[in-house]
C-alpha cells in the first residue's frame, strides 16, 4: 500500500499539529515501527515550525507526504523570503532555537534543502523502514 497526500496549509501555528496528526495516522495505518514514527513526527514538526516562524512574505505552505510500507518521503515547501542553507551554523548551546534543521538531518535520510532569495524554500527528507 502507498499513500500520497499533498496539503496546502496556512502559515500559522495550528497547521503544525494538524500535519503531525495526519502523518501519525498514515504511519499507524501502515504499521510503521514506533521509533521511525517518532523520528518522522519530530522531523516534520521542525520543518513546518521553521516555515511558520521564518518564511515571511507568504501566507501558506505546502506539505507533500509519500508514505509506503517501507519508506516515507516528505517535502515542505514555501514561497517565503528564503534562506541560505550553507549559512546555518550549529545550534547555540544556550538556546532552544536553531536546532530544527540539525534535528531533521539527525532523524531522517536524504535530507536536501534548497532555498532561493525571494522565491522560497524546500526541505526534503526521507526515512526507510525495516
């Protein structure tokens, strides 16, 4: 079985738990192991929260979920002001901010970030299941 869901969401805080619940439901239907589910839920939460907090210049964002029995791929895309992925340094030791991209890289596979000034950003990540 394979599920593909494309969501167009308002860039507001309430969109983040909605996406997380949808992903959780899809992974549960496919009986994905709890550790992989938790990793993906945290990664998608961080990706969507980054859009809500940082993608100024846009009112909405898109999430594409492709979930299968052995694999999940997620794209989070916005049309905001963009950022320079190479300029994102390691998170500060005294701050709770700035950890999202590092968490995504630690929890997922094939992480790709693309951003163009004034044209938006894309964060893509995947996870394979046993």
